[in-house]
């Protein structure tokens, strides 16, 4: 169904729920989940210029993960998390980049950048909360490479202009 969904339809929460339910109507295999994540990751790459659609796709992944936590066995849910956070280059790039910034004729529009950072951060936070329990040591360890990357960037001052918009609640000590 996802392949036949127009990007604008992904903005509708009810349509997202239908898409997620259609995945779990039958017991999906890990290969089924990998295909689905690959399609969505491709869509994320394609929608870098449209932040609303990009965020909707990340939220769709979060919904798939939320349902996966309930519907899949622990081993398959772990495989789903690995597909999202390790196997997908497109998603890894999203998680390690500041945000998909719209570049217009060589100029970065800072207001758009900050707005996108906030909405993209919320979508990624939703995905992280769907996939991981921050109180579990094993989950913190699984995400340590992401948090170390961001902590190092913040410490270096590379992103001083957007540091104020980064929630201190989002930084969790992950040294293991």
C-alpha cells in the first residue's frame, strides 16, 4: 500500500494508521520489514526538500516500530531496530546530519533551518521512543554511537547557532 500512497497522504494520521495496520495484518517476516523500511528510507531521501513529508515518513517509521514492539517477537523486533538504526544508510545519514536544510540559490534560510530542526527532532525523538527504552542499559549502549556523535558536535561548538534549540532533555549519558 505504501507504494501507492501519495506523499501528501502521509501527513494524515489516519492514513498512516491504515498503512501500519496493513503491515501487521499478516505476520510480517524480517525480510518483509526490511523491504518496508527500505521503501520508506528511499522516500526520506527523496523528500529532503519537503520537511513536512520527511517528518511524516519518520513518524510512519515510529508507528511501524510501536506496532512492531507489540506484534513481533523480541528477536524480530530487535531485527527491525537494527534495520532502521544500523542497516539503512539513508536513515543513518538523517540521524547524524543536523537536518535536511533547504538551500535556495546557495543561501541557507536560517528560519527554515531552525523550524526544520525542531520538527525533524520531534519526529526522530518519536522514532527513538518507539524503538528504545532509555532506562535499559542495552538500549543506551545500542544508541551510544549516535549520542556520542551529537555530544561531540555540541562540545566542539560547531553548531553554536542552533545549540539553544537542542533540548538538554534529549542528551542522555550513554558512556558504557
